[in-house]
């Protein structure tokens, strides 16, 4: 769970981060089983691997918080399996037929936020206890601070303390190294997207896509303009129209070649960035590979042990 001080200050309740819909071509699909080893020596994580590491970190955090007298609950990494990311354009006709631009998923996501047990628990604490709980979770402000620079020169920081940090140390080892490589590699997604959308081949495909949409009665310069027209919370749009337009977008993405172009460019620029930042990519993959067995053990132990009162856990530790 990721509960932020700023969210508490603004809403008087801690918020738990949930998956979001980013409509635009899905550059990756969930893959079951093993993936081939890459030139970096370790394979990328599967969706199942990511779920495992997420659950393990949440379980370790929960145990740590219990030892300090507070409660947290393990929440799924992706509570809505149908929640998909389309960074460039929707190109999945069946998905568009079922969800349009994802307004139904957004509504369900909002419901999950309201009912989330961590949000409700932190929101129910007194201001003093909430501050103590946040210090236990994220570390006290006086704790050692870690910093890392993104490829575009921004500096990000975090506190080396609290149950979240302890859980990540248990899984990944050196927290400073883990924070550095995740800061760099997570930023590569935004850089890759910017490079793809600035490419002339992408611009040409966007024009063809827009022409296809116009011929079918939908005038949008690009997929983002179409998405904004249907996901604006201040504008109520008929569900039938949303689905019809999203299906048209997906069909035009395929027929115009935008889907193939976006995937090709995404692979090209992604590979360039992975080569450019090979040290960080390799280090992250190695840390994650080593963490998988620890994660399996953690999740297995959590499933084998019944929940215990916080006071009993403190005495045992």
C-alpha cells in the first residue's frame, strides 16, 4: 500500500494507490509462464512475478506495522484485471466494445478507493495517531534521506526508514541501490513515450488515423483528443456513443497502420534506452530475480500463519 502524507493533509484520510486506465496501443500484454532470457542475463518480470513481489512487500509491511501497533491490509496490485493501459491508441476492438474509453472501469476504481480498508483505517485515526502511523509506514522526517537522479536531471528523494523501506530492504537488499535503479528505469517509460510520439513515422500514422476517423464521422486530431472527449468527469456522454467511438478508434488504429507503427517505434526506442541505461536495467533485473524467491517464501509463510493481534506479534519479535 502507498499512503501519502500529502493526501492525508488534503483529505484527512490516507489514500491507497490503485491501477489507472491510460487509454491509448497496448505495448504489452500479460504473459503467463516464463519469458526468454534477454541480453542482460535475466528475463523481465512476468505479470505473475510482479504480483508476487507486490504481495510480498505488502505482507512484510503489514507485519512491520503490526509490530508497531498499527494495521494495514494487503491490496491487489491490479484489483481490476480488465484495467488496461493503451499508451498510444486503443487497438483492441473487443476491449473497446466492452469498455469504450474505460469510464466504467474508472467508476469501479473510484468505488474501490472509497471502500479500501487502508484508506478507511488511516482516515479513522485521530490526527496524532495518523501522524504516528505515517511515521511508522514511511519513516520519520529526521531519518536518513536517499536521493537519486532521473535521466532528465530531476532529483527524487525518499526517507530510509519506516516499514515500507524495511520491507524493500528485506526483498531487494541495498535500499539505496534499489531506489536509484528504479528511479532511473521507471523514468525510461516517459522518455520512450516522448520519443515515439515525436517520431515522423508516428506523426504520419496519426494523420492517417485521423483521416480514417473523420471518414467514419468522428473528427479528432489524435487519440488523446478523442479520449479527453469521453473521460472528462464534468461532461456526461452517452455510453453508447463512447463505445461506438472507441471501437471506431480501435478499427482505425489497425487499418491506418497506427497500431503497428506505435508498436514498432516503441520497441525501437525502448531497446535503445535499455542499451543506454544497461547498468541500471541489469541491476534492477538482478535484484528482482533475487527477490522472487524471498517473495515466494514471504507469501507462503503469510498464508500458513493465521492473523495475530498486534500485541502478540510485538512480544514475539
